[in-house]
């Protein structure tokens, strides 16, 4: 369950993401280096998460807010326990944080113009989890939308997630997870402490309710900034089909490609 609730007068906004999961998954490890060399394994993940952000408009375009993140993850039926590199099989986390947002998008699910810039800082206090340590997480998103010729929109997305070093595996960044960034990669094909991605997408209305998209991008996960290398960045590109089943709300089908991989993504609304 995922959405945005805009309150009266659009002075405040509640964003939420609630998920329950119990499914078998492919698994390569919990670091970029391990994922690059390990043969494909498997495990079953039981997962409950709540991510909620409340934002209040201070002045037009600018919002400040508070965040509450809760997550419980349990891993079972793992094919090779060494892939966890000595970490626990289950964790519980509670994160508290604050964010600053600059948002001039005309319509959140399908922007045609405007900026969206978000900086969020979270702390997972040691007493409110099972990791045995305080964990800090920083997320930065910068999006830009511009109408080009008739029926077209150019969209740019920059994303960064920094969690520090030696982060428990359920909080590590998963390349391709969520179907919004690095589309074409299996969610969790590459995992590590931190992640950076960039993508440029052209969206074109074709006829009545039908549209299409094409995008290019790149990204990587990495253990720390000291160990970040240009050669570790992975390519991403693809094309997509859009059907407007409701005004300004699209059903999307994306075919994404990456390094030795491809995937089809079905979803609602735009990727970003």
C-alpha cells in the first residue's frame, strides 16, 4: 500500500509505504564485490515495513517534515549461509528522522513540469532495534521535469542513499528494487551499504490514451566513498508503453536492460 494524502489547502502531506512480503528470492550476497562473483543462490524473505513521511508547507514550494520508518526482516531457507558474511538472519529496526523538500511539480503521479528535491536524514537508535548499534541514513533525490515539443516531457532523476559502513543487510541499498530506478535489474542483484543512480527519460504522448517512453541511466552500489570506482557503475536503458486509464494516471509496462540482464516491469504511475 503506497500513496500520498494531501490535506485541506495543500498545506500538509502524508506519504506512506506499507508492505508485507513472504516470498522466495534469488540471492548473490550483501556486497558489490560478493554479488559480482558469487553464483546465484536463494532464500525466503519474510518482511514487514512501514515508511511514513509527514510534510508541512512552510512557504510555497518548501516543506519540512518528520519521518517514521519501521522494519522487520527474517531470512530462511538460505542456500549458502556464508553469503550473509556473519550477519544475523533477522533484524528489527525503528527509524526516526527529518526531511526538507522543495517541490514545484504540477501533479505528483505524472509530472509535466517542475522540480522535486528531497533531503532526508534518519537515525535508527540502538535501543529501538536489534542491530546493536546506532545507524544513520541519508537520502537525496533531485528530479526535474520539462515539457519539450507537443506531447513530450523530459524527466531527469538523480538519487543517492548513504547508510555508512557495515550496515545490517536489510537496510542496505538494493539496485533495481521497486521498479523505479535501474529498471531491468533484478531487485537485489547488487547490494551494498550505499547507492547512487541517475536516469534521463523522454515521455511522449502518441494517440489518445497511448504513450511511450525511452530512458538511459547508470548506477551502482558501493561499500564506502573511499572504495567507489567509476568501473563499478552499471548501465541501464529501456523503452516503455503507457496507457492512460484515468486522467494523468498511467498504467506502465517497461522493458529495461542492463549488464547481462533484462526485465519487464508492470506498474501504476510513472517511475519517478
